């Protein structure tokens, strides 16, 4: 294996974007908000799948993709539904894939295109031309007899190069589309592999919807590919992709902040409801919190035990049941002091 370096230049724009991306990743992971939020992770994964498939003319809306992922019936073309199910399955198995393995790449393609294309899970056996949305030929893919060796060479370069992974992953994405190793599904698998490579640099990228940003900037995506094809190197495509990655991180950071703020507001509202209740009651039970806050018994228990851990409440027995009384200094001074001894 020659491990030949694909043609590209490292520019000041790239260096600046890499610095900003690293800062944004640090912001997302430092407080552990992003990785600790299953709701946010799932929302971003669904956005990822919707964006990647929409680029390939899948007709399902984000709401329909969400419904399919949740196992609900959706009135839509069976092919589009199958694409969503296949994509969700392989994204859920991301951590099983070796980003430098041809076998893993073929496995991913097999799952992504299962039941949809004749040559699922195998390199194409026929020549192919690559066209854009308007039907213009971008280039002709590599002749099929050279595809396996070129893919292995590309994976070997990505594995062993000392260039920053943010750049390596973009180079892989471009060169993979240039080779066009599959009869169908190259765009979907290329974007999946880009995400996989980034996730090996930082696990947060397994949950970041880079694909949805590309979908929002689809014309720029094709323009960057065309410009790089014309230049014979991937420099412009790398710059575009780094800007897309930076945008996705900024979007995720804002989304994380909004969800965190909303959670804090909800917690404060519940706290005030309990505080108001205890102004007229000597104690509060799980059932009281359930009715007042509209939550499950388990959630009510978490709320009460959390307030007890803060020192706002003290757990006590009331008849045959556990209950909670206010700690004198726990809530505000407005809570009635004439509620009996704690």
C-alpha cells in the first residue's frame, strides 16, 4: 500500500475553523450537558438521519422520520420508510464500526441499502457517472476494477496520516465521493463515515447533526464538490465542510443551552409549587406532587428526594406513609412556622 497523500492544501481558514471547533467541542463537553442528555442526543440523531436522506430526495419530513424511528405507522412511500429504518439502525451501531476497515464500510453499506439496491454491501461491478440534482455530470466514478484498492488506500491514509482528524475526515468524504465505490448510497455512507471518523476524535460527534447542516446548505455542498473537482484537489471542499461542522456545533450548543434553561425553569416552577403548598399544609406526599405537577410517581419521588438532599425538606412518617416536611431554613422565610415540630 502506497499510502499516497490525497491532494489538498491546509489554509489559514482551516486553521481558524479548527481552533473554533475545538473551543465549541470543549464548551459542549465541559459541563457534560450534551452527553448527559438522551433527549438531545436522540433529537440530533433523528435530525442527522433526516438531513442525510433528504439530500438524496427522501420525501419524509422531520416529524415523519421521528414517527418511523418511534415505531409509528407513517403514510409514505415504502422505499422512503425503509431508508429511514436502515439509516437509524446503522447510526445506532456506529460504535461497532471500525473507521479504517473495508469490511466495516461494506457492512455499513449493506445495512444502509438493505432491500433497496441490488448490490447492497458490495463494491459496484459497473461503471457509473456522478450527477448533481439538476442532472449535470460532475464526474465519472473510478472504474470498478480499481475501486477496492483505492478505498483500501484511502482508509490506510486516513488511519496513518498525522494531519488533524478534522481535515482527514473531510478529505476522506471528498475522495470517497470521487471514487464513488457503490452503485447507490455513496452520499449516505460517505456522510456516515465522516461522522464516524469525527466521533473517534471526539465522541460528541456521534450525536452532532452535521448532515442536517449540509442539507440546509445543499447547494453550497455541491458547489464545493464541483470547485474541488475543477481544481483537482479537495481544499475548497474541506473549507466548506469545516464551516458546516462549526455551524452544527454552534447549533447544538444553542440547543443544549435552551434545553438546559427550560429544565431549570421547570425545576424552579415545581419548587415554588411545593413551597406554596407547604404554606398551608404541614407536610407533602408523593401523591400531592403527582397531582400538582402532573408527573409520575417516580418523578415525584426524584423531586422530593432532590429537595431533601438540598436541605429544603426533611423526610418523615405520616401515618402509614412517608411524607416530607419543610426544613426551617430550607425554603423561604415565608413558609409558616406554625406547622408543628419537624
